[in-house]
C-alpha cells in the first residue's frame, strides 16, 4: 500500500505530500498521525529551514477529514482527544508554504490557514462546509479565518458553507499568490527555497513575532518583537548581513 503521507527533504525544504488522490486527499486518523510526526520531525531537524505542504493529484489539495473516520470515534471524549493535524502544522516554528490546487475544503482549508504563505491555482476552490454537516470545524477555521480576511467575510464562508473560487479567495486575502494551475508547485517550491536560504533564526523570529501579534496587545507585542530582535543580534550572524549589504552597496551607511 502506498504511504498516504510522504516526507521528502531537499535543499533545506521539508516537502510533506498528502497522497490519497482517489479520496481527494481526505485525512484519516492514520494520516493525521503521519502529518503530526513529519511536522515534528521538520520542526526539530537542523537540515530543515522551511516546510512545503502539497496534495497529490489535481482534484484536491485536501477535502478535509475523512467523513467515514469521523463516524468511527467511539465516544465524544475520544473525538475531543483526537490528534488535530492542522494544529500540528500550525505549531511548526519554521516558515510553512502551502501549494493549493483543486478543492481546498474543511480541514484542508484549515491546513492552508495553518501555513504562512498560500499559493493558489486559478482553478482552485475554497470552502468550509462543516456547518452543512452539523458541526463546526475543529482545526482553527473559526479563529484563524476572521484574523486573516475579517469578521464579515469569515462568517459568510463559515455560516453558509458555500465554496468560493480562487479569484475571490485572492481578493479576500485567503491566498497570497494566484498563479496558473500548472505553476502552483513550481512557484511554491521556489518560495520555500527562498525561505530556506534565509538566516533560520531571523526567519523563525519573524514568524514568532507575527504570530504573537494575533493574541497580544500592541505594547506587549512591541516588547516581544524587541526581544526577538535581540535574540537575532546575540547570535552574531547579523554581522554577515551587514557585511554583505555594505559590500553590495559600496558604502557603510544604511
């Protein structure tokens, strides 16, 4: 049996692929375990500086959780204590890029929201249909979507459960790049490689500072940002950046 989640590491990029195309890459509990394991591995490995998540095939990035699997939890308590795969991706401290083709639904949308940069194909479609099934998404949509696109647009998507096309997703800010379907993977991989080439401490400090801003008052956020900046300077690696700038610009002044 082909492994339904794959991990490949090259050039500092950990490429996680959901590989269940015959089921639109819907996530089973076993797949959730692998996603969590690979996210943890990528987060802890010094060989990894950025993460790219994709879905196999052209029909879907991910259609969310496998509905048959959701029906097999023996008790509400067991469901409460499930491994939530979108949270596993959100907890990665390194920059995460999502390459989005086809359908991006439910938990698949939450995986996209857990990423830092989202590249969408022109044929991709986005939806959060959980309310039409009788529940609310459990991977962060109700919390992350209004922070990303605003209260009203988020409620429209979450309450009606109706999908939107890529152009509308781009207009709302749900995706950051809108490209032809055939260019999604190449574009996303190029961005992931650019992120992997950055100073890893600086890249993670930027992500940590912006994430902190989602839940902290401005004054507390500014203090946190300064601490992150001090951490970057304490490594001494900032001197390499200053030197490169000075040699490139031909001067000593910023």
